[in-house]
């Protein structure tokens, strides 16, 4: 059986207070999967709508190949 790679994400919308997640796609080639993994990170991290983003790249054997978790930084306190 050939190994496949899955790119998925789980995000929290700070406006609606709703979580969502999906498997974006599956890949036979690790390089193509990594490219999509990084594309997903660039789409959701630091987007004004989301305050929590997790993007994962796993394989069909259940191994975590790569993962990144981002939380929107807290606002800086006002200095007077």
C-alpha cells in the first residue's frame, strides 16, 4: 500500500466564535503536500477573521509530518 499525505486545518473564527476544520486534500508526493501545507498556513495565519489556526500534514499511517499552531497575539497595553 502506498503512503499518502493529508493536509488539514482547524480554525476559530473570532467574529462568529465558531470552529471549523477540513481535510484540504490528499497527495501521493510529500513535496506537493508540503507546498499545500505552507499555502494553507499563509492563507489563515494573521487573517483578521481568525484568532486560532492549526494546520497539519499527516500521512496515511497516522504520523504527524508537520504541524503549526498559531494564536492571535494579545493587544499591547496602552502606555501613558
